[in-house]
């Protein structure tokens, strides 16, 4: 199946899956499962802004870092810059935090509340170099916005 079609189906699934649900842990857990099952990425998870750092939230994949500082690694940098980061080779990203040595490329998408504040990030890793492109960026930003509208109005 073509990537855009996979994302179209994923976004529809996520919208219906979380409609009316306010359980943050449950929503984020089911969204990570849906993304991982549909797209077959190595690691999919959320980090949530808690006490001036990113704290590990629901995820699918191998063990992960518990805390990431503001501006640190790919996740903390996406938070600080308030923009999606697509990293084709994590070894070339200054200050990359290696939670798993198997991770080779990464995309991190910030989520915003109704006041425009970053409330967390969607972090996805691949075991292949240059996995993520503009299609992933566009579609995962749309997905993160759906989740944020449901949970963080």
C-alpha cells in the first residue's frame, strides 16, 4: 500500500478510536499501538512536558529514556524549536540521546494545547537511515493535531 494511503487510513482510525475519550494514558497508548501496527516503525511513543522536562509517556517498542531536558536531543530540540524535526541519520544530530543503539533515523512532532504551548512530542524511530520524509512530516503533524485537540484543548 502506498504511504499516503496508509496514513489516510491511520488518521481515520485514530479519529474514530479517540473520539470523545479523555483518558490521556489510554488515548496515547492506543494511538502508539495504531501507528506501530499500521506503519511498522521500530519505536513509537509520546514524551509529555512535566516539570520543565519531557517525561516518558505511553510507547510501543524497546525500553526508552525516562527524562529528556528542554533543548536536549531530538525530542528536547523539537520542543524548544516548536517544530517537527526529521533526522535522516541520528549519528549526525548534535547531542542525540541514544535510548537504543538500533535507532538510525527519527522524526519528532510537537503537540500543542489550545493556548499554543507545547504539551508533549510524538517521537518515532526507525532502524533504517532516512526513513522519514515530507509525507511522514505532514501526516504525523496532522495526527498529532488530532490527538492534541482531543486531549489538550
